[in-house]
């Protein structure tokens, strides 16, 4: 019965020290059966086929090895939009909503809506800006695996994908073309990656590694991509912990004004935006 399968899945996850074992067991069942939590409880005595039971146990065992739940489900929600994800692409996180919030605030008062999403990954930022602000987004991503997920996630939008290296492909765009440049770049220090939680180890290193001090991408983007902004345009970043002061100074050195940051729920300065006069 469904309730027995739930208990079995929860037990597998608890033994592997998965923190939200009960919730994740429910999410696995919902993915396979289509029944949400309320429906699962109401139908707890429903018989489940051996095939579905084995599928669920297989999924739980993968999670017990600390494979990210998002990869097992093959999808995840970001700001209300369901995105396809899997091995090879960074998982969308709630922290990135702080960056998107700053961008939306800027765009609502902007006459132009041309936006550029650098290191776009799954397209989470691109989709949110396109759907919530009507932005005309160009999404740039280097990794072929991540780019394929990006293509899937923007299929029913007018977002323009571009497969390129942000350290070089700025040359392929015209100056003064965009009202907003946004990026959630790799910002983990190279030496810190090996100490991250096991789940993060499944995610692509290229989406995490920001160089020796974690700041390589900020320097490159501010230096090379600022000329692509229109007068009065904005540049915005997601930030790693303790990086706000440096990135703020960097942006100031390149002429940005009205620089402001925003905190996440953990009270970390998680995003920054500045205006180029």
C-alpha cells in the first residue's frame, strides 16, 4: 500500500541522514504517481504496482547516495516556473531570487527591456525576467550540457540563446545594446569546492569555480561587458558570502553609480546592482 511505500522510502532516506526525509519521500511519490501530499494521505491504502514501487525505491537509493533531489526528479521550480534540470547544469536556488528581484525593480522603471543573462545555466534568470518583466533576453552559456537544458527551458519563449564563453564572446555583441546585464557567475573559491556538501559535488565544477579568490568572473564581466550597456543601463550580480564590498568597489571603479545590495533570508548580501550613467 502507498503508506507502506512512503514509510519504506522515508526509512531509506533517514538512514542516509537526508534532513527532510519525510518531505522528500512525499516528493518522490508525487513525481511518480502524480498525487500531492494531501492526495497521498487520502489514498494511503491504495495499492501501488510492483513496477512503480521498484522505481520509487531506486530513486530513493540514488538520493541516499546524496544525488541532488532535483536531478532525480529532472525538474525544479524557480519563482513559479518549472525548469528541466539534470547532471551538467547548476540547480536553480532560492538565493538567486534576490538577484532577480533587483533586476525586476530596475526594469519596471526602465524604458528599455533588452536584457543579457551571462552564465545562464538552466535559464532560470532568463525565464523569470522574460515572463515577469517582459524583458527581451539574450542568454549566454558556455557548457554544452547546460546549454541543452537552457534550450529546453526557453522553448516556448522568445529568449535568444547564445553558446559562448563570456571571457571572449563579448566581442560578438554590439556596444550600447542592452538595458540590463545580469549574471549568477561561478563565485566559489577553487580551494573551497572540495569542502562543499556532497550534493553540490554532483553539480558541474565549471558552474561553481570562480578562481583563486572566487572573483574572476566579476572582474571579467565588469571589464569586458560594461561597454555593451546603454547609457543608464544596469549591471547586476548574485554574490557569494563576503564578496559584496569587493564587487561594489569594482563596479565603482568602472563608473557605476547608485550601487545597492540586497540580502537573502540568511542576512547575507546576496545580490548587487549598479547603474552606468
